[in-house]
């Protein structure tokens, strides 16, 4: 009997142990995912805790700061049949309406959007998330970086987005894209930062934030925000074979957008500084061709004359590794960081020369003032008012005439806007400066320009 009692007690304890183990391991696993049953530190590491994936607060903040932008423009449509049979050359005016998004950045109604959203507009209208609409005034643009600043006069203080430091954004970080795709107002999509300093070779913007948050036509000019609802970028473009979202979207980093906006508000145009180096990023193939061992960094192939880089002692063959505390591995990273700076700002440049690491301070010089050192012409980029006044979308102005040979014609040349040099279109001072600097001093140049009276003239220097 005692033996039977002992067996019964052992069986009871074994059953309790088995039941307890089942309750502990199997029922808990059925209620919770494997990740949530892992230690809390692991949950925080992978960023999948309930708190980390809750976008509701960020979305609630962001939707009230993102607006719908309507662009009304007028174009002339010609009838080729009328022209052919009757010689009729008059066109018919047609109104076009384009839409996009914008982000309120101040309580008194300043709004940032993309330049391509408001391009050629004769009338701009902004609709807030509360459905109130206002006429908008264009304050300034930067077509090169595809940023524009608008202003509305609202009858109340407006909710606005605060800027985050886009240099601190991490690849893999959760983000939200907020905008008005296909006229669907207040649309929020989520994704992660897929890459930083993405160079798409768009003749201006060299340093995009890439995300996989869904962005479609109409999202342009909208907000890319972090999980705290802070602005880290202005959604600008997508990469797609169809014109609709296909997994890649790109935003202008908030640090670049903020600097452009502040320049427009303070100076009326964008103040760009240049480091004064030319070159390219390194990889195994390039390094092998150059006969060096470094495969990371920006290789300096040329130092611009009279630039801050030259004055600081940078030389051809140097490999730039850092600007201040930012690691530099590509041209996009270098240009992206410099685009957040102004002329006369100092940047600590860390570089490698002959295997030794050195650090020198470099003072940025003004990009708009580019002395071509050819025929003594000093040029600057034109601004938005010039484009509007002369109905052009490109050109460079003759700021100063420093050549003794041209001094007698200074009054006729100074202030004129160059459209073409030989057959090279004057998109900006950098393009024309490089072209002129590659010509011999003894060679003639054919220049097409608009004088201050608005007349197109042709001269040979």
C-alpha cells in the first residue's frame, strides 16, 4: 500500500510538472510571438516593441502640418492644321492645374514645397488639413535643389513641423511619408530609411534620403518625418518604370531644405559655399588604377585656384575622409554636407596624404561669385526675379569686369545676363566657368546675352 501511495505521489508530481511546463512554454508561445517572448533588451534592439512601431502620435502631428498645393498655369496651344492651310499662327490659351503637397514650417504661414510643384504658376492655392483654402505667395525658389518657399496669410496660428537633424538619421530607421497622392488628402505611409546620400545625378541634388515608404504623384513637397513627427526630409521624387510607386522614393534632407529656406528668408537667394576640390569616390577598381590602397573616401584630382581648399593646403592626391564629424565616402556625402553650409563657414577637413592623417580648417568661398579668370569676367547665378523679369529659366550675370582690355566697355557689359558661350548653355556659373577655364586665353568666345533693356545681343570677345 505504501508502495502504491508512493507511485501515486510520484505520478501526481510528474503530471503537475508536465502541465506546468506546458503552461509555461507552449501556452505562452501561442499567445505571444517568438520576438515578444524574447528578453526586453532584444526587443528594443530590433526596434519591434509596441512603443517603437506606434506611429499614431507622429501621424497625428504630421497630417495637420502638411497642405495641399494647387498650381494654376496657362499655356499656349497651337493648331498645326490651321497653320498649314491658313498660315494662322495665333495660339489658344489653356489653363492647366497641377497639384502637390507642402509642409507648414511656421505658425505665421511659411510653407516649404518642391520647386517643380509650383513651376510656371500664375496662381497658387493652399488647402489646409481643416479644408480652409488660401491664396499663396511665392517667396523664393532654388531650382537646383528643387525647393520653394511659399507664404499664406491665415486668420489663425497654424500647426507647423519642426526640423530634425537629417545628418543623425540612421539607415533602417522607421519613417512616415505624408502628402496628397492622387488628390487623396492627408495620406500617411510608413517605411524605413533605405539609404542616405543617394546620388541620382539630377544636375543639382546630389544627396537624397532614400526610403521605401510609398510615394506617388501628388506627394511631391510633402513631409518625411521620423517616429516623433519631426521633419527629416521633403519628399521629392520616385524611381519607377511606370510613373507610380515601385519601391523607391527620395527626399531632400531637412538640413539642406532648412538652410535653403533660411537663406531665402534672410538674403532673398541661396548662399552657396564651395570647398574648392574636384574628384570622385574611391572603390577597388579606381584605387587600383590610381595605385593607392585606400578604397574609401573622396579622392582629390584637382584643387580650384584661389579656393579655401587651396589656401588651406589641400593638394591633388589627398583623400578626404571627414568633414567635421561626418564620414565622407562619396561625392554625394561631400556635396550634401557642403550644401548645408554658407560662404565663409569653416569646415574641419580630415584627409590622408602619403599614409598620414591630417586635419585642416577650410573656409568655404561663395559659389555664386566664380571668377572665370578668362578675359576678366566675374559671374554670378541669376535669381528668381531675373527669371521672371526676362522670362528665362537659365543664365549667368556679369557681376564685375576686371580686365583692363574690357574696362572701356564695363558699362555696356556689367549687369548683362549671358545665355550662351559659344554653343554651351549658361545653366550656372560652374558650367560656364569650367568651359571658359578650359579655353586658351588667345581664343575668341562667342557670347549671347540679354542686356539690361531686355535685348538679346551677340558679341565676340
